[in-house]
C-alpha cells in the first residue's frame, strides 16, 4: 500500500510540474497559401488571407451549397460573378499564376458557369468543376485537396 501511495504521489508531483520550453521562433505552416514561415512565439500575428485564398473560400462555400441542393432539392440560383476574379485576384506567390493555373481556372469557370445555365446536366458540370480544382491543387498547392474532395458527389 505504501508503494502505491508513493507512486501516486510521484505521478501527481511530476505530472503537475510546469515544463517550459522556450523557443525563439517556430515554423508555421499556412495551408491556405502553401507557405511555411518563421514566426516569433512571443508576438501575436494576425493571419491575413490573400485575395485568391479568400476567393477560393467563397468558391468552396458556394459549391458546398450546390452540393446540398443536389441532395435535398432546391434552386441553384445564379452564377456568382465574383468567381471571375480568379484571373485577377492576388496570390500569395505571384509566380503560381502561370499558364497551367490559367488553363485550370478557365476549365473550372467553364464548368462552374454551366452548372447554372445547363441545369439538366448540372451534376456533371459540378463534378467537372470540382475535379478541375483538385487537378490544379495537385500540382500547385496540395493543402486544401482533402477539403475540396468533400465537395465531390457520391
């Protein structure tokens, strides 16, 4: 019984002592912008999304809404013209806006617009738009791929 009490007291004592590990900086992964930066631990840093990251967040929300409409019914509505900013929105790394990106953006927008105008084949166009996103992110910025895949229809 004494051994048990001694072990319990040891666990409580050592488990409750505060361990401080002080590091001057740490690596921070920004998955929305696919950048790794060094940040000071002692300073609070406000995350600021690039224009492109914010636009892609809007695209995600809209496509999630459309997916829910496909499963529960309802009106798709009208094409969000803000999506056309995909060509002009500032990226974290401007070198990512190359010919490959432009081609994938064009493919995405083509299918995205057809979701709203060709409602008989909206599901097919929706899937094609989602796959355009995935194929672009496989080459450019892999961070959001898992999240984009949640938009695929079953």
